[in-house]
């Protein structure tokens, strides 16, 4: 104790804990002493000591000293310095927890990739099923409408290509290696996506309006990912308007050049919108307001935009629809090739 506390026995003998130790530590020691003396039993507790080299932790075992008449006349205590042992225990515990987190993260990554694939492929597969049914109906007509059958088969081929592109996009999305970017015309991608949703827009009674700026420069990016980004936002807009009955269901797509430095893409719906509380965490994985959603669509969108050096935002007054907007920097293909 002399070495640990940097005191001599002459400095300690005849003095109280409060005269030797800081108040907080003295109160701790005195409380443990009184507990042993009051109960008459062995007590074991961890106590701190304000040592010169820093605070130390000791394991103290204390028993009361009882006279032949049963009176407590003192206390005997033995303390062992367990500071290094406890630090080793904490370090081991932290290491175990870190390994568990890493394992959980790996499992989460596997689940996220699986859910992402299911989420992204569902749309083209649904379109393939719908066009296949349509082709069968056209064949059953008398006479068969081969022109419509051919058109449906062409749509199936396009949807198969889209499904294939989904897998390519997801593969690239989760790759750590850099990929050479290509020039992408965002107006062209917007129109392609809009055409692919033609049947769904009709079945949901949604009117589409485009306001695409002319003469937009191309952006350096991954076409499949940007197509998936816009498709996700359009799909969300259509679904958001499903319950809208008191006004027209309108989907607005807009592109504009901002300060010659970025292209801004806006996708707006006339649905019920959302309140500000829903905006918090909206772009996090596995966060969704849909009863049937898995909470990956907007997380994927945000990841794609960030991968392209842009930013995704959402605004709504909670009454008159919602607008999702993302901006991508105008970067030459050579500059963006190895980003």
C-alpha cells in the first residue's frame, strides 16, 4: 500500500480514510468497511486507488475483527491490484465484440446483396410475365394478332436485357475495384425508363410529363446503375400515387443544367407526400414506410448517386406529393474514368 499510494505508514497510522484519500475514494472504502463490520461477514468488492501513476483498481476482501464478547473492534482487509488483469479482460471483451460485429456485418452484407437482387429483378420479371400473358392472348385471337405478339416478344427481350443489366449493375455496385466510366446521356436514360413503364403508367392511370433540358452535356457514369436509379424513383412515385383519388395522378420528370457544373434530375409525383419525420433515415438501408417494402430501394439510389459524386435529396409538404432530386457533376469521361 505504501508503494501503490506513495505514502509511509507514519503518514497513515491514526488517520481516517478522508484524511488520506480523495473524498470520493475515501467514501467508497469507508462504505465497504462499514458493510463488513455491520453484517459480520466477508465482503468482496472492487475499489479504486488514486495512485501517482494513475488510478488503480484493487480487489478488496474484508472481514470484521470480533472480540470474545461478540463486539466488532476492527477490520482486516487484503487488497490485490487487478488493474492490469481487468484491462486485459476488457481488451479481450472488445476484441470478441469486434469479431462479432464483423461477422454480423458480413451476414448483413450477404442479406443486403440478396435483398437488393430480389428487389431490382422483381420489376423486369413482372413485366416479362405480363408481356408473356399478353402474347398468349394475342395468339388466341381469331385470327391471331401476330403484330401484337411480335411487339410483346420484343418487350420480353428488352425486359430480359434489363434483368441482365440489373445483375451487372449490382455486381459493379458492390465491387470494391474501380471501374472505367462511360459517357451517359441522362435525357436518353430518362426516356428509356419512361418507355419501359408505359404499361404500368396506363394500368395505374398515371399521366407523365417531361421537361428535359436540351443540349445537356453527358456525365461520366455507369449507365446500368443510373438506369436502375431512375427506375427506382419512378417506381416509388407510381406506388405513392396508388391511393390518390382526389386529384389527377401525374408523374413529372425534369432535367436541367445548374451553373454549368451539374445536371439536376427531378422526379415528382402527385401522391400524398410524406412528413418531415419520415425524411429522417429515409435513405438508410432497411428503412421503409411501405407495408410490403424491404427498405432497400432508396438506399440503393443514394449509394448510386454517391458513387457518381452526386447528392440525392427529397422534399414534401406532406400534402401535395413528393419530389426526389439528384444532382450529378458534369465531369468529362477522362476525368471520371478512374474515380
